[in-house]
């Protein structure tokens, strides 16, 4: 659990007894059906057609794009098989373009590193002079 999530949940349970619901309205009534509350929040956030389930897909994509190992992403998302994970781990044109840019940068860095290593080796080798 991230510190942000922990803080948000702490606010949700602040002042409540252990047997109380975590998600409640301002007057303390428990949220029994999240769909209506979800729609309201999405409209207020100007994303009226966002499905709660879309967050799982977005999380998988963001984790993968952040460099998190796919096995770890699968555990976080609760996917037990690779085929199910693949349904959620959306790859779009931007992902593929970003991957190619990263590959090109890596190749450029490797080329620069090899050139620097060669220059260092050239400096370390003694210059042999020939008699005239």
C-alpha cells in the first residue's frame, strides 16, 4: 500500500469503530452501492464514462510502462495467467513509439560509452617513438 493510499484510507476510517463501514456518506450512512457514487464522482471529475474496472487496466499499463516486472504487475492486479494479463496490459501506438525511442537512446549511450572507453585506452597506451 502506498503512503497516499494509506493516508486516504486513514481518513475514511477516522472516528469510526472497527465494525463500521469504510466508505460512508458525510452523514455516516454506509455506501451500499458504489455505482451511483462512482458516476457522480466521475461526472465531477469530468470523466463521465470512466468505468471503475478501467482503473485496473490503466494500473497494469502504467506499472508496466514504469518498468515494473510483468510478474509483479500480475501479482498486484491479481492475474493468475499470462493470457488474462495480456488482455489487460494494453499496448498502443504510443507505447511502441516510446519503446523504439528508448531503444535508440540506449544504443546512442552504448556507442558513446564505447567511444569513451576507447579514448581512455588510447590515452593509457604509451606512445612508442621510432629512431630517426
